[in-house]
């Protein structure tokens, strides 16, 4: 089977991709409306996950966008592929019926963060995308965010885009070990952050979902977002620096071809250069997921942003201000505790020395006892030596010095009472396409 697939792929690359009569799956930067693109919808909610559409029946996506249970795809989740009108003017949605996760996908490091989804399986192929496979062909890169403003009516927002030279940022390796080990499998950029689209309830900016390679002024699908590495933060709402990493489709087209058991299409400028042919190709899994102080964020960015719900988005140097706020908050909390302890001790002291003194003055009691003793006759004042009684009753100054200390002790605590399948076998989700597949 693989020999036949290899022959098909080599035959296509030798003569150049055949032009499908209904296909115009390419566009200039000013004509994005002609691009066939899509997003993944999960249990009725739009995700930020872009579809690396191969044709009207299959797509590559980030494996991080899927839910897993005990190491396998969670079959209780309903996945749908929403595809825009593009060049043929027909928007559509399909229920995903098969999923094949790359056998070497590593969620921790984001290595081989790719999966194949299948839908609309009972139909014939009516269009397919030519995927850019040779990076040296690309004169520039275009990052694009596709999104729905209304899932029910399948209404799409106007795509947003950002154009950039075909050069990765110099700091990309320092943010991501997997990129450092396999940079040829990624596009990396620092400046791929855009606003949240209409219809999405998220408090911070997001990262573009797709990247296109521009060849002779024409855009060809090249890759989709794998993950974002943020420094000194754990979300896209608060960090000091970030880098976005896009998995290139080229090295995984043979993986898709083998799983589908049919051909997929690509484009190279010389019509001769081919993508690699190993269906089990896998980038190396690094020992470390991220350097100290860096966090990898992948999958559905929308859901992660909603979970953050920050009051203010902080980037760049403002991240330092956030640290200052944290320090001030901690110091305020500690200061409050110290103040409460001081108040508690002050209250105890007042109870011991102030309140009791007001309630009972032993010196006054002694004076009263002296008067009473005089009235009773023969009585003595307690705790005074008899030899000094006369002096105490006749000389107030001497009496003051001879009085004993109070014969009590204040209560120290006055309140104490009171899958075994082939690595490339798909994971079927449904027996057949669901009845809610639609086109508009």
C-alpha cells in the first residue's frame, strides 16, 4: 500500500499538482475571501483551533485542540469542522467521524503536535488545497485568523492578517526546546498577536491561527498554531514576552496520505522538489518542555483566556508593574496580620492593667479598711505589721510607703470562660456522518 502511495506522491510532484477545475485555493493578501479555511467547533463552542484543510473531507489540526481520556481521544466530545465560503461561495459544517493522532505526539513538549480529522466521508472530493512545502520558495509569510461571528447562521468575521518576512525571530530557540531541536518543522514569530474576534467572549488578545507561504504573490497554506511560549506569566493576558510556534504541514503530508489511503496535494515552485516521504516521520522529543520562567500554552486559546478573566491585560514592561503589585499586596497582607496581633496584645494589656485598675484600687481599699478599723476598734489592717499601724493611721506619708503590693493577680486569660491499533489507524467517533452536516 505504501508503495502505491509513494508512487502517487512522486508522480504528482514530478509533473506538478494537477489543477482541479473548481479550485482557486490561493489568494493574494487583499483577497482572503477566496481562501478555503475553517475552524474546529467542540461541543457547539467555537475554538481558536485553525483547520489545515487538505480538501473537503479531511484536515490536519493541532492535537492539543482535542480532549483526551486515559491516553485516547475522548469520544464523548462532539467535534465539528466549520468551513468558510471561500472561492466557491458555500459555507459548510461537518461532524468529525474519524481522528488519527500522530503516534509520537507529546503534549508536554508540543513535539509532533498534529492530528488528522475526517468528515464528510460519504461525499466525493470537490476541492482540495495545495499546501506550501518548500520554505525557501516563500517570499514572505502571512498570518491569518479566521473566526465565526455566529455559529448558528455560519456567519464569518472578516479575516485579520499580518504579513512578515520569511525569517524566524532570533530568540525563538531560547523560548522553546522543541523548536531548538526541530526548527525546520516550525515557523516562529514574536509579533503574531491580534484582537479577539466578534462572537468570542475572551478578555485578552489572541494569536493568529494559520500561516501562509507567499509564492509569486499567491498565498498557500503552510502551517497552523502549535503553541505559544510566554515568559514571566501563564497566559496571554499577563507576560513580559512571548513567541508563537506554527507546525509546518510539509513533513506531515505523508502521514495524512497514509492514514487516508489517498493522495493529498502540495505545491513547490519548481514543480520538482518533494516533501519528505516517510509516513512515520517524527520530530525528536526534547527532555525539557520549556526553560525556567517560560510556560507553553496550546490548544483552544479562547477557553484558556475566558478562564483567566483578568481585569487588565499586561504585556512587555508592564509585566514588571504586575510584579510590583504582587509584592505590595503581599506586604499589605503581612502588615494587616501584624496590626491585628498588635491590637490583640493591646487589648490584653488594657484588660490586665487598665480595666482592672478602674474596677479595683487596692490602695483605696486599704484606706477604707483603715477607717473601718478605727471605727471598729481593736481591728487591724490586713498585711500591715501591728507595730506600724499607729504610724499608718496618723501619718499619711508613711502610710503610703508602708502599704503592701496588691494582693491579686489579674486573670491571664479573662475571656477563657466566657489504543492497541496501528499507530496511524483512525479513532472512529461515529459510525457515519451525522445528520446535521450543513451547507449554506
